[in-house]
């Protein structure tokens, strides 16, 4: 049974006898079924019965049903209704359009719409750059996906990916006051995706590519960066790389090692793995082995995928040709952006003293964090229920805030390393410890620090 999680939270409305200990029995039944109660409220009380709402976290949908069944078994208790709180949160979507102006009469309407709006339209027609000052373009980005590589779900298509994109847009607004809107395209053709992005670009100050499968994502990003005058950022690549570098910066401080001296093994050579390798190299790492299912990328093999071929040329200086597990022997750092349960604690035990393990596959990491912690000095995952959560939300809201503030038209590597340094430096030397190498996603200062660092790396602003 999986550990209880807010992702499988339910609320059950019960009818129970009006006894003094009814709520105590209900709480005990939920606990005995392995649920974690988050709220218990008496909604109605009479001489005949109590109506009680119980909210609890379950491990999965089957576990939720087991919890409800356990309550139904109590004498005199019946479950009237069970509601899935995650689905309730998504009813009607998670976004809305809220006007920034009030329309209280004819005068307001005449300025916001016809006839006054025509003057603004003509001004933009005469000087297209005015769109950045006079429209939502100034603070709005597109979250663009084809739904082909949704985290943990795979190729589910644009409609099924929409809830994820809505959530991403909500995070942009919550953490950095960036207005973002989902653009889910019903095609997985590279040229069509590029064409759609270019066609809608006039509305947006930037494009966040999301959940587009490799290797298609590499060409789409490269082409759009070359052909558009707004910044284009593939979060699965660069957001992951930024937070990984931030976490590694502090993990190395904990174990007193330098990035130029450590041996790094990266499991997973898709979009995230490739970007992680490139950013670590930009920060000074020289001894990196990148591995896939068939073993380490090396100079002897020929690779049809251009991205793998390039990684094979720029990594693995000793030309190691063995398996992932063999590569881990005496390695200082393991970074997993691949698949669940690819390591055992024996593999971690074979690493160098002071080993660092980042098992970031979601929802199930490459190794159980508790098992890894028996032998590694620092362990991090992508999950919120363990210490050291490496989460892209630490990077992308502030990153785009900085791009928009600087009126940036492109993204350069210095912005990525500056963002990583800003995240790492949120933890002071007196706070740093093996269980605290990266700030909380709810640290209110992270986005502002990242934005300032990115804007500074972009150079003098030209924004109005």
C-alpha cells in the first residue's frame, strides 16, 4: 500500500449514532485502515444522529475505497457520500480571466473598447513594440504542450494534459505574478507545433514549452529561439537543470567537494538528463557519465539520435563502456531523471565516501530514499514527502519574471547558472545540512531572487 498523500484526499459524509464517542471511533477506524485524517467536523447534531464530514489522505483510489468500507463496518455508521477532493479542486478548471479595469459606465467602456481602443490599435500598428507596453504581452506567457510526455503519464494528448498546464499557469501567478495561459495543441508534428507557436507569439512575452517528448522538443525549442523575438524555455530541460545544479551546489558544500573534482553519473539521457549534463558542464563539471537503458554513452558506439551522439562526444572522458551500476562504483554523485527502482542500496554503497544521490524520477524515484540514506551522505528526490525536494517550481516562475522584467528576447547559459546560484544561496552557511540543501517551494523570496539574478544576467533592461 502506498503512503497516504494529499493527491488521494477524500471527504466522506457519514451518518453516525449521537453517542459521545462516535467521532473517536470514526477517527480510530480511519487510522486502522491506514488513512491519515486531515479534518473531522460534525455538520449536524440531533437526538437521533450525527452527520459528520471526515477528510483523509489515502495511498491510492483502492485505499480510499478501503477506508470508506472500514467506516461502513462500524455499528450504526453509514457512509452517505465519498468525494475525491482532487477532482473537486479541478471542477470547472483552475483558471479564470479577471479584468484589470472596471467598466462602470459609458466613459469607461469608450476607453476600454470602442471607440477609444482604436487609437491604441493604431499606435501598435505604427510601432509594434508598443504591444509590450499597452497589452497583456507585457506580463503574459504561453504554456505550450502537445501532451506527448506528461510527467509520469506519458503520451496522453493535449486535452488530458490540460489540467497539468492549468496547474503550471497557477504556479506562475502564485509565485511570481506572471500571467500564463495553457496552449495545448492537437498535433505532434514538429513543423505544425512550430507554426502554431509562431502564429500565437504576438500575444505573449515568452513561451514555456512543457511536456513535449524528446527528441522532438530539442528541435522545437532551437527553432523557436532562432525564429521568434521572445524567449522560449523548455522547462522539462532547463528548469530541471537549474534546480538540480542548485541542489548539487549545496550538497557539495555539505560534503566539502568541488564540482570540478567529482565524478557524476546521470541516469536518463532524455530532455531533462541532457540539459542537466550541459548545465553541470557549464558550471565546471568535467567527469560525467551519462547512461541509458543500454549502459553508458561512450565514444565507441554510433548513435542515431543527434542529442545522444553529442552527449557521447562531450561526456565520459575515460570512455567507460559498462552498465549504470558499474559506473556507480567510486562515483561521487548520482543524478536520476529516468525510471523507478533502477538502483539498490548495494549500488549506493559502492559509491565514493560522502556520496550524493538525487533520485528524481516521479512519482517513484530510482531508489527508495530511506535505503539510499543508509550509505549516501546527501539524498534528494522530486517528492514532497521527503526532505530535499528538487522541484522545478523553484526555478520557472522567477525565471520568467526576470525575463519579462528585463524585456529579454533570448535565453543565455549565464541566466541558467545565475538562477541556480540564487536558489542555492537562499540557504545560509549556518542553515546548510544533509537534510536541507534546497529551499522550500513556498519560500516567498526564492522567485524574487531568481528574477533579479536572471534580469541581471540579461543585462540592462529595455522594458518600458
